């Protein structure tokens, strides 16, 4: 162990990858530790992902569930934030490489917490994403908001022209897990309650909302009893629940599904939402190649019982990226794992004994179906209805980051759940089409900015050309004045 004087001269460097639950709670847990913490994340906000569907359906604003990470950590003097998507980790050199808009940053670490999370999985059919956005980012939620509300607008236009609008008023949610159930329930409420007086040519209550999944039941992790209860509540809302149907194709105007008996059906729909399956961050593969740690089918990496990588006790992996004891991909696993890793790093530096193996404490699972309808599983307790709904509100309110966001979220919930209004219904074409437009560029947004050297050279050339133009214009203005040519017809000069 280095001396106190050496530690003061060169503080222990901790890099935290990711700004989600694992990244944020891991960073905050190190606030009193004798370390310098650098959070490297591809966004500048901390996303409360379980509430993304409420942004997509106009209940909450993106700011309420995604406060700026710098603001959240502004009072933590030993922490800094760097924007950039981590593209490489060198375990031998102990460096992390990140990129943003073609700019590369290499950061050194003594300890590393990898909390890069997971992305949407299309089970090998990534081309589905063009027409069926997932629910993993603010961009996803805003695009879906534009698609959902835009579908009603286009249906109103089509109805005025006498067009067939069934495909515009059909909404399909793929995946009957918590996210899919919550999204389907909110779209149904939106169509049947919130918008029912807003249009003249269409009846929004005639909209079809379909929830489909290849699994044989709704909410499999909640057990059969709660799954059946949730299915019944969805059907009372008017949601069509189709189970045992595997999606085989998705295009601009529809979705195709195949049943166990070989039967194939197609649903004509413009608005599709993908809420089925997750894939761990590709950093898992990078770490696996360097350590030999196994990967499961979802790309999650096998870790030691103390959440470290084999042969690298200085590297902790937490949250959705780990394959350990069949832990679920929920926020609490990331939060508890990150706190465990931070405590272990602090303990090593302050001479404390190592902790025992990481143990996850299950605080329960909840899913909201609609206002006053929810299901909750806490230990052996199974709750439904209003009580479960109130529990859901209380728990989510606690985990929203920041007092300001909690207050505004509570007000918006009151407006949406007690009344009919939705305060966040603003949509633009940019929200809907920006993602696909960027995807058509070879390097994405990087193609829209100049490289640093190229920019400087182009600017210098532009300045030289512009100076010559200005000098020529000034000389011509002076000539016109001195020659008395202003206001004189050309033939009289």
C-alpha cells in the first residue's frame, strides 16, 4: 500500500463507465473516498429508464427523468464528468478510450467500474429498428412520442380525404414484459380517454392497441397469477393481447408474426414499438476477449462473486452487463452492485477487510397498467389494483433524481391520472426522422462536423478569401463615391 504522502500527490484514479443507475450511484458512493472519480458516458444526463414510456406518451418531459449528470454531481468535489462513448478498454495498460464526434480521449485508471448497461435486442434482426424503435434512450422516447401523436394527426388528415386510416390507428407493442405492458396501457388510455375530444374527423376510441409476444403469458417474471391479472386488466382497457406470436418481419406499413402451428398473420400498422429483449453493451465482449470470462446469449459477462473480472481485481462490472446467479436486469441490481464496488474500492485504500460475495436484496417488482391499475410483487406478497398503483407511484417518486424533478413529476401525474390532460404533447418531424437520417450517414453525426485540423485549414482559407472580397468591395465603394457615379445612369457616366 502506498504511503499517505504518495496518495496525496497522486490520488487513486477511478473511472466509472456509464451514467445510468450503476454509474451514478457508484460515483456518488465514492464521494468520501480518497479517490478522484471520472465518469465517462455517452450522454450528459442520468436517465431514469423505467419512466421512458411516460415521456413517449406525453405524461412527463424528458428533463424530469433525465437530469444533467453535471448538475447531479456538482457538489461532489472529487468527481468529474467526461462526454464520450467508450469504445475500448485496455486492461493491461489500464486505460479507457472514448470518442465523441471524431474526437478521441484516453483516460488512465487505477480502479474501474463498468456500468455501460444494455441496449435493445432485435434477436438478430437489427433492420427491424428502422420501423420499430426501442425504449432505451431519450431519443427513442421522443421519436416514439412523435410517431404516436403523429399517427393520430395523419389519421385526421386521411379521414378528411376519405382515405383508409386503419393502419394509422393501429398501434403494436412487441414484448409483454413490464415496459411493453406499461406502454400498451398508456397508449390505450391516450386513445380512449385523453384524445377522445380533440379530433373531429376520427374517433380515437376506435384505435386498436395490440400487445404481442412469443411467450405464452404476460409479465413472465411476475408469475402466472399476476400475469393473468395483468392480461385481464389490459383487455378491460381495450388492449388486444396476442401471445405465442413471434415477429418475423417489420416494415414501414406493417408487422408479420408467426404462431407455433405455422400460421402467419400480418397486421397493418404504421406505429410499432419494440419492447422485447435486451443486449448487453459491446464492452462485455471487449472485456471477455482480454480476460477469458464467458459471455451468455445476451452478451452479459461472467464475473467473480465480488463483481470483479477474472485476473483483474481492480475492474468491477455491475448492472445489466453481468451474468451472475441469474440476477435480473433491473435498476436495483445496478444500484446495489455499484455501491458494493465503491465500498470495496474505498475499503482497499483505507485498509479494511474485503467484503464477502455480492448479495442482491430483492426489493420487489412492479408494473403499472393504467391509472389506478398496477401489479406488484414484494417478497411473497402479491398486490394488484389501487394499492399496487400507489406503491408504484411512491417507489418511482423516491428514485427520481432531484427535488425539482420529483415535484414536477408529481404535478404531471396529478394532471394525467386525475384529469385527462397530458402536458408534454409537443412533437416535431425532426424527432421522428432524425435517427434514420443520421443512420444513413457513414459515420453518423461525426460526418456533420469537421475534423479539428481540416476545420482550421478551411477557416484560414475562408478568412483569406473573405478578406479579399471585403477589400475589393471597399475599393469599389470608394471609386463610386470619388467618381461621382452614384445615382447616374450608366449611359451618362
